[in-house]
């Protein structure tokens, strides 16, 4: 009787230790909050440092555990692969899901991009956004349709950018996805 109690106690202890081990391994499947923050910061930094990442490209990302999903649109096919390669090298990133769209080459779209850039960035009250290496207003053109991505300081700047973009002839449509984030 006593042996039976010891055996069942030992098996109960074994089952309990297996449960603890499986819980701790499940907890290790997701990075800590600090680790997730670090990965997010490093992804942002690495993407901003890409040498050919310009005003006509829009790259967004989502960090979910050890997986980074890349989103957006780029003009150069090499930028899509460069973005994936720099993110893969970040410590803690196990998988990169690259959903970046490469925009089709088009001389008409290239002309529209240049016209949009001048209409927006060279307008006197919007020239403040032209300062710096990374422009806060991204101009995405695909098949004659423009999409404005990024951030501006005020609702009036967002509206003015939309008006300036809509004034460019040859565009079929303009979608203004700019976010208003007041500067500090």
C-alpha cells in the first residue's frame, strides 16, 4: 500500500514537473516586452538606414514575437530584398514575411512622382517638410494613382498637401493617408 502511494506521488510529481516545463517553454515562445521593444527599434533603425530608401518608397513593418512582417511599396526591386536582408540579421528575429510590393516601372509614373514632389515639397509653406534626409511625406504612384503616406504637423498641412497633389495634371486619383502628429 505504501509503495503504491509513493509510486502515485512520484508520477504526480513527474506530471507536475512536465506541466511546469511546458509552461516555461510556451512563455519562451514569445519575447519579453523589452526584447520586443528592442527588435522594433532595431527594425525601424535598419530600415531608415537603407541607402536607396527615398521619398517615393513606403516601408512599414509589424513585429509579432520573433516574426517581422514587412509591408508597403518600393520603386526598386533591390530595396525589397535589401529590407528583408537587414531585418533578417537583427538578433532575435527568426522569420521575415516580406510583403513589400515592387511598383511596376513606368515613365508616366516617374514623371508624376517628380511633379508631385515639386508641387508638395517646393510650395513655400510646406518646404519645412523637405528638410532632413528622410522625408515625412511619402509619394507613392502606381498606374497614375497617387497615395500620400507619412506624417504632417497639422490638419491644415494635410489638407494643403492634398490640394497641391490634386492639382498635378495627369493623375487619375489621389488618396491622402497622411497622419497628423503635432511636433513637440
